[in-house]
């Protein structure tokens, strides 16, 4: 059970029969994947702290990592399958009965309404589990449905789409070489709080301080002076939703001032000339008033970026969650590529992961592609065999052939996390059948007929198969099982395998399905991952022993595989191993960007943005007193000038309204936000709704997604545009 390999300490305490053991593994609550040192006594966690020997996190841990103990002890966490008896009543049932019931009901819906009547929504935590990542593609295949949705389309879909279009795999995602760069430009991301996203880089404070100590520069563009901005050399407030204009003007400046120099990328990048013409109208003077950043500043930050010895532009949600998510993020690539930062030390680089998901994902599944079919109600393009989550409610509520009548809700909470949550709530209620795989009851799976709760993270083995691909330093680490799961519990892997063979039996018959199940049970996820490691970039090569799971397990603190390396053009997965920078998909959207430049500025009273908190994780982890301690985290940040004008002050209650609905919030006055902009975090508003436990019920706040608008999205990727929402605010 525990890891007795090099360096692991096993302390046997002989006072009474207490057995105390110390274990090392990484935290999988967020992408930072910090190393933890966990002391366990009689199957209970005594202590969690940072593992100082972890090559990546070096002892750093955030409060959520420590609260893993609370997750394990939480009496409100589900441990046995539940079947719904009435609106508010659930009864526990046996596992086999639950699996049979779920398969029977799903297949019944399919027989009645066809393949596309079953939908699946995948929540954020699936990326943190090797079982869901490796097994869900098989389940989707067995389900034969086009109705696949995930949290990715409220998050990073523009980044995946561009990686697919430019580099040939949605998972070939460049990251800033943060530990060696001389200049980091952060646009619409707050890694000091989010701990880095699509950039595995634990302990951001240490890394950003080191950047400045070696004489580097940190520049932040954000409508809020964030915790990251506080550490920066300069921060510029930007009008929400206008990054596409700012970035176009920066690229314009590169051409105007003769600052483009592709470096070695010049040998495999095409289409630079048409970009010069595209950005021509976007001079810094033309975009200054729209963005709120003056023209001289735009020119200077472009120049500073281009002339720094090394530099990387990094953007996340503040760019992706806008109506120009893909074109704006494309300009981030353009900026990096035209200044020679792609694949170069201290620049915009690719990790070389031991489990090579970018290659495995693109080569072994039929999921990869764009616009091969369209969604039924809104006609939106599929991407990677998924439809945008903003249209899931439409597909459930709109009658006709292909209507979603049953849903598998896997580790997600779309009622609180997808725009127009109240409509999502109605949609889930309208389903004929819903099964949820989740260890909490939440605002979404309260509509489920059956809930299948998997074991929690420390009760299972774990190996990161995703974030190695976006790490700022190559490394690998295995997580041993640390706590015994109860006698009658199932892991995510077991749940998926049990559902899979029962669905498969419908096609191939019971006998064959059971044989396939026996084989898969032996193979997934451990042997599959081991096999992938052996053939991966760090696997067996001529004259080299290479990595295997067994070898990785012998290093309880993980293995350091060294700094990022140059991998292009070999690693490109486009058919000609070249990058077509002026990709037709992006070009087709350019008229919209031009229209934004010339359109009359709409006068709205406020633009609403979100934010994150170190002690919260999207819509969950709100049931642990250690993380919450009675404060209302869901307050509305407002600039003092705006507060004065509206007669609001810290603590006063307001109603926020959009075209979609109204919610209430408590004001918090701060000059850290741009005038005219207000900020409210998502994932709250548990009180009074069936939700994740008793403490969560006391946390207050509202769900911002009750007023976000599902008709605001990026048309290329279908990603939700939750930021920059026009709202009105009045005193309550
Ligand atoms: N307005 C607004 N909306 C947003 C965002 C925003 O910034 N603003 N952010 C968006 C982003 S980036 C994201 S990623 C989404 C998140 O949206 P979702 O993925 O829909 O929601 P989460 O809150 O992450 O819900 C995770 C659920 O998974 C369960 N869970 C945790 N671990 C496991 C596990 O190991 N196995 C299983 N089976 N279940 C588990 C938890 O109990 C919880 O119920 O929200 C999006 N929504
Ligand atoms: N503690 C904690 N950590 C988390 C999470 C969590 O819930 N809690 N969630 C995890 C998840 S799922 C994700 S995807 C990542 C997200 O990681 P990040 O993207 O770093 O997270 P955010 O804090 O949402 O940062 C977005 C920033 O964009 C700014 N912004 C909003 N609109 C605009 C705009 O129009 N333009 C510009 N330039 N900026 C804008 C916001 O003010 C905010 O500072 O965090 C992950 N880490
Ligand atoms: S930053 Fe916190 S939540 Fe994220 S991996 Fe590290 S300890 Fe876990
Ligand atoms: Mo996310």
C-alpha cells in the first residue's frame, strides 16, 4: 500500500498498536500537482505538508492540498450508490444493483430514442484522474452518441482548437518557459491564485520572484489588479473583452517597427505576410480608447516584449472566455511566433511528457477533428467530437430526433458552472434518466436518478496522464494509494469498467462483453499507462533503458527529467509538419474583429468579470470549515468611484441584473478593479439548494451563472464568453 522505496520513511510507533506511516504523492486537485508529504495513522490522515524533495514544488502546498484530509473525513461525502426515491429522498443501494439499473435505463432510452438520445457531460476533475482519461473514450465509443460535452468549452477550448489547427494536436499546448524567461507577459490569468493553468508550475510566488531577481520583467494585463499584478513590474487595466484589439495592435507594432524575427521557426512557419495585412488597421491609436490602454503604452509593451533577450506571452481565462476567444488567443501565438519565442529557451515551449497524451490522444482515438458535424439546435461545429456546453440545455429541451433524453454527468456541476444555470437546472429536470458519477451531491446531480460515488483521491493509485504535457519542466511522478478504501467502495476505474461492459453487451452479447471486461480490467489503467510510458519519448530506446511505471514508482518524490527542450519541427503533427499561421479558420473570423474595431462602443453600466480564490475550487470544496471559516467569498468587487455614484459601500446589498436574470450580492469596494468593471466569482450560491454538504449550505453568495448568457460565446470554438457580461446594478 505505501511506498517503501528510496527516501520514503516508514515510522513504526510501538506505543500502543498505533501504526504511523509517512507517504509521498502529488496533489491532484489542480494542475500545479504539488508534492505532498502525508502522515497516516490507522488509516487516518494526521498531517499533510509540502514534500520538500519534490523537484517541481519543493515543499510548496496551498490550503486546498492540506484540506484533502477534510475531503477524506467529510461525513457528507458519498460512499455508497444512491437511488432517488422522490425529489428530496435518496436511498442507498448495492453496487451491482446500481450498475444494472443504470445500464438498463440508459439502454432503454437508447432503444426508444436512438443513439444520440444519451448525452455525457464531463467535469473538470476528470483530467486529474488516469482512469477517466483513459477509459471515458471507450465508454463514449460504446455509447455511439454525438452528445458529448465538457467543462473545457467553458474554459480553454480556444487553446485546444488553435493547437489542433496550428500544431496538429489539440494537446500540443505550448507553455511559457517561466524558469528561464527574461520577460513574461500575462494576459487574463492570475496564476498567483489559480496556481497556473495550462502551465503546470507549482509555487508561482517563488517562480515569479526568481524571474525578477534574475533581472526579468513581469507585465500583467487584467481588468483587476490581481495578486499576480501585485508582483509585477507593470500592470495595465484593460476593458474586458478587448484583448483581441490590444494583441492585434501589438502585432501591428511589430510590423510597423520592424521587430519581427522568427528565428528558427522561419523554416517551418507559413503565412506571415497575410498577417501583416490583417493587422494593418489595428494601430495602437485605433484601439487605445476601446482597450483603455494608451497608444504609447501599447507600442512600448510590444517593443519591450520583442526586444527582451527571451520572452513569453501567456494568456488564460480572461482571453479564452470572451467572444473572441480563438482569434485573441491566436494573436498570442502570433506574438510569440513573430518574435522568435516559439520552441526557444525562455520562450513559448512544449513539454516532453513521459505519457505522451498529445500523440496518444491524436493517434489512438477518433475524437480528433473539427467541424465534421454540427449541433442539432444551434448548428455549432463539433470540436474533438464535443459540442459546446452552452448548447447542452438546448439539446435537452428542444424536441425532435436526436434530442438528449438521458445524461451521464461525470464529475461536474453544470448548473453552477455553465452559463444560464437556471435553464440548465430545468433541462436536467426534464431528462428521462440521469446518472451521476460524483462523491458529492450537488446542484446538478440532485436531478440524477442514480449517483455512483467513486473513492476519493488518496484511496486510489494515481498517475498524471495530462499535465505532464503542459509542465514548465519535464518531470514524472506516481501516486501510490495511501488510505484503505472502505470494503464496499468502487474507484472511478471500476465504475467506468462496470458501466462499459454492460453497455457493450447490448452490441456484442453478454459473453463477449464479459470477456472483454476481464481483459480491460487487467489492462486499465495501470498496464495501459505502463505500455504508453515504454513507447513514449522517455521510453526504451536503442541503448537506453527508459522509463516504466515500475521505475517511476521507485522514486517516491518523482523524477526530474530536466528543463524544457527544443522539440520542433519534429513534434509537429500537422500533415506537412509545418505551421500555417494564417489558418483559414481564423481568417474566416477576422471580419468580426474588424467590426469590433469600427463598431460604436455600447454604453453599458457595468461589465462583469469573475475571479478565483485560493481556498475554493470551482463549485466544490466548499464543505470544509478549514477552507471557509465563515467568510462570504462571493462578494462583488466595485471601484470606489462607481460605489460612490451608486450609493453603495462595502457590505451593502445589491441586485445584479443581465438580460438573463437577477442575482443578489454583497458589495466590496476596492480600487483594485477598473472603474466600470465589477467582479463576482463563480461556483457559489449553494444555500437553499440541494448541495455539497452542510457547511457549503452556510457559505452564502449567489451563482453568477444564473445571470451569464449562453448566447454569448466564441463562434469558432463554441467556448462560453462568461467574462465581460453587461449588467446593471441597483441597491436592494
Ligand atoms: N462564470 C464562470 N463560470 C465558469 C468559470 C468561470 O471562470 N466563470 N470557470 C469554468 C471552468 S475554467 C471550469 S473548469 C468549470 C468547472 O465546471 P465543472 O467541472 O462542471 O464543475 P466543478 O465545480 O469542477 O465540479 C466538479 C465535481 O466533480 C466532483 N469530483 C471531484 N473529484 C472527483 C473525482 O475524482 N471523481 C469524480 N467522479 N468526481 C469528482 C466534485 O465533487 C464536483 O461535484 O467551470 C467553468 N465555469
Ligand atoms: N484556487 C483555485 N485555483 C484554481 C481554480 C479555482 O477554482 N480555485 N480553478 C482552476 C481552473 S478549472 C482553471 S481553468 C484555472 C484558471 O486559471 P486562470 O485563468 O489563471 O484563473 P482566473 O483567476 O480566472 O484568471 C483569469 C483572469 O482574467 C481576468 N480577466 C477577466 N476578463 C478579462 C478580459 O477580458 N481580459 C483580460 N486581459 N483579463 C480578464 C480576471 O480578472 C482574472 O484575473 O484555475 C485553476 N486553479
Ligand atoms: S496548488 Fe494546492 S490544490 Fe493545486 S496541486 Fe498544489 S496543493 Fe493541490
Ligand atoms: Mo477550468
